[in-house]
C-alpha cells in the first residue's frame, strides 16, 4: 500500500558554520534547507528522482540566529503531469526561551525524472481537500502563469 504524504517537515540546527557577515544565518543556508526538505517531499510523493526547476515568492521575513532550531514545513499545493509545486514555511525557534517565529516563505517546483534517461515522468495527481487547499492551488496556478510571463519578458531582445 502506497502511503504518499503531501506534507513533510525537516528540522535543522542553525550552526556556527551557517553564519553570514552580519552574524545571523546566511540566506543561502536557508535556501539549501528549503531545497533539501522539498526534495524529500517531492521524491516521497512521486516515488522518483526529482530536480528543482523553479523557486518563486521567496521572502526572508525574520533572521535565523545561530543555535535556533529551524523547521522547514513543505506542503504540496499543486501537481502537473511531471511537476509538483510546494508551499514552504521556515520557522526558527530560540531553544533558550521557546519563542518561534516565521523566518522565510516561498514556493518551489520540482520535476520527477525517470531513471534511465532523466526524462520528465508522470506523477500521481494531488486533489485539494479543503477550502484552503483550493485557494493555495489557485494561487499556485497563477504563480506558474506569472513566472512563465516573467521568463518570457526577460528574454533578450
Ligand atoms: C527538469 C527538466 C529535465 C525539464 O525538462 P524540459 O525539457 O523543460 O521538460 P518539459 O518541458 O516537459 O517540462 C517538464 C515539466 O517541468 C515544468 N517546468 C519546466 N521549467 C519550469 C519552470 N521554470 N517553472 C515551473 N515549471 C517548469 C513544465 O511545466 C513541465 O511540467 P508538467 O510536466 O507538470 O506539465 C530540465 O528543465 C532540467 O534538467 N532542468 C535543470 C534541473 C536542475 O538542474 N535543477 C537543479 C539541480 S537539482
């Protein structure tokens, strides 16, 4: 029996090696955690090797401090033929005082590839269950449309 879950959370400890020039966690380290968590969710949902194809709506809302416990919550919000869009929320928890805050949000897209030649392969479709799911799925469609329009607008003349 396949029990493919549309949600997954990974946790990381922000370490001194993740520091930026301002003494907080480097944005690149946060992006790496997002990519790792969404990769795990994409592979679990599709049952295939997956690659990142797009990242949008990335907002760094609050800094992550060294020593924080970082939770990266990934939630499937839309599927295409081979693509999967995930909404991601990164929360940072100060372990000394227990205060948690929203640090980063984004939407990330993965594509499932088949093993022998790395061609996009069909993924199981995901159906929104709740009103919030339907709202997120509608926004995901709009975001994909806008991203495509932006790509076209950025083509050199
Ligand atoms: C993923 C990849 C194999 C797709 O190849 P392709 O020739 O564009 O294949 P397709 O045109 O059939 O697109 C496959 C899917 O990706 C989606 N896609 C491709 N580029 C996209 C983008 N920029 N944003 C959102 N979705 C995108 C397509 O919409 C399609 O979705 P669907 O199957 O659900 O309809 C190719 O783009 C690639 O190798 N990209 C590099 C991936 C990578 O190196 N990632 C970083 C390291 S993991």
